[in-house]
């Protein structure tokens, strides 16, 4: 075989050289690393790169040699090149796992998380993938910066929360004629993106301070039937954008797992391309870890909304919530939460009292290829006074019932992100038919497995 590389076998002043075939050079590099001679391994790797600058093996040997010599930065760069030029799944896994270790040694936890996800994508066995997921969780806890993004596409029979019928009926009587097409249920596709970025400003054994920003974007694409029913409306009329910045202070109290947090948020909400309102919110929460299997939480919040149109549409909302989660013997999870909300405003159609109950059940074991969870929501909203052309006798009452099933497919993931399918069905009953709605939707999205 032709000479693969030319290596110095003695100090430079002696200048002897040794010609090796590529297999011999690779074998010598392995022996050098095993014999704790990283400088020699580095020299061999450079020789291999002269023969083939895109050799994943040579870049991996060089990365390992740099790591053994304590140069994490140079090692990480070589490991990244090994990953780039890797030709097999095993090579990609080895390079990504090494890059993750070296990036962590550099003190760059965010990049470490990226390399761990690449390693997960190429993990040779489920056991190694699980170990990498535990490593990822540990790095995430140590990382002051966090970022998450989720999204999906949802075909829906009611993208605008429109009425079931064109007839405007109040307490069983058709008082105000027909509803416009835009006020009726329109079908189409809903696309959403929800991104959160946060940074831990301060952390001790008993307290931590976090700053986070969230951006939620929803856009609608009406189908041809909806355009025919409501030719006057445009897709952008039903778009929504929500953004906030939140400062959270969390304290550990009592035994392990018990916390109290205080939050303050400011933000804006845009609807139909126009800013609808800005808001400021403060909240208080308390979580108790009753046992290894059971936790209980309580929360309260006050929110002030400032309308972009006029102060007449400003509102004040006070809410309280309570919840509990429990893990049963087989590992399945059960959840129960209750939310109460009181809204006051000079505009009587905003003033309301609401209550909702949510039940959830999560299966611990896969059902075939899927991890399944399900939920049921029951809610009531009461408006003491309401105007729909004229004042509605006795006010308006809405009753909502919704059920959803979420299916995660963990075995077809990419870098730890798995596709998910959410099925949602429900209806809202009201004594004002404009608010009688039904929805049947299927949402396609993605979720992180760890």
C-alpha cells in the first residue's frame, strides 16, 4: 500500500523519519492514546490529515489527543470537524459525544446541550440514549440560559371561535336576525409557534431569580368554504401575537420540593394585525411536595389590561388556582386543577366571573409506538350584564366542555424532538347563540423528549 504519512520518530534535531501505511498509522495512533502519549497521537493525526484532510478518524484522534493534553477548545473544534466529515452513525455518535464533553469542559452549557442532542440522534442503543438524556437534564439544570420552542399545525372546523348557526338567538328567541359570515364558525388551518428564552440571574441553595421572555404567534389560513361563507374577511383578521417579559423570584421553604415564587410580568397582545392591549401582572405561587408521588400547588394573580383603543375597555382581573398531581403505582399520572377568575371593566361585556376544572391522565408506558395523555375541561363563564344589540335579560352564561388526547411518538424522534398529534373536540353552550360553538381539530407538532 502507498505511504499514508511521514512521521518523526525521534527528536527534531535527529530528523529521522518513518514511512507508515494508513492502517499502520491508525493503529499506532490508538496505541499512543492508550499509552498516554497524546503528543505522539496528535503528530500521527496531523500526518493522517496530510493524506486526507477530511478524514473523520484523524480529526477524532486529534480531538482526543487535545482533550488528553487539557486543551478543550482545540479538542472541541477537532471533534466538530470529525462530526462534519463522519460517514457512519457510529462515527457521528463518537464525535458528538466527545464534542459535548469538551464543550462542557469549556464552560459552555448551551453548546453542550446542542452536542448532546446530536449524540442522542446517533446513539447506538436505547440505554445510551437514556444516559444522554440524564446528562442533558443535569446540564440544563446547571445552565443559566434556557430556550424552548414548540409549534404545530392544526386543521380545525372552527379557527375563529365562531357561532354554530347563522341565526342570532337569545334565550331561545331570534331577536337580532342573522350573524355575518365572519361571526360564524370558519374552517381552515391554524399554525402556532411558541418560543421562550430565559436566564437565571442569581441562584443559591435556597433562592433563585429568573428573567424570561415569551413570544407566541398564531396565524390562520381559511379554506375555500370559509372564503365563500365570509368573503369580507382575510386570514390576517384572525392572527394573534402575544409577547411578555417575566421576572420570577423562587424560594425553597421547609422540606425538599416545597417552593414559593413571586412573579411580575409585562407584555402586549396583538389581534388582527393591530395592538389590542398591553398588560401588567403580578402573581404568587406555592408548591408542596406532599410525598414522593403527590404534589399540591396554589396560585393567585392580579392582571391589569390597558386597551389600545380607549380607557373604557381597560379591565382588571383577579384569579386563583389550585392543583394536585399524583403518580399511581404503575407510574401513570393523574392531575386535577381548578381555576377561578373575576374580571371587572367599565365595558360590561368584559365584566365576568369564570370557573374551570381540568382533569388529566398520563400513561407511563407506551401504547404501541405512542406515549398517550388525555384531558377533560369543564368551565362556566357568567356575565351579570351583557349587551348584544340590546341588554340580554339575566346576562349571559357560557358553559364549555372540551376533551383532548395527546399522542407523542418517541421512537421517530430527531435529536430528542419527537412528533406529536393532539386531538381536540368540544363545544360551548350559551344563552346567546353567537357564543354557541363547536370545535373538532387535529394538531400536528413536536415536543422534546427530555
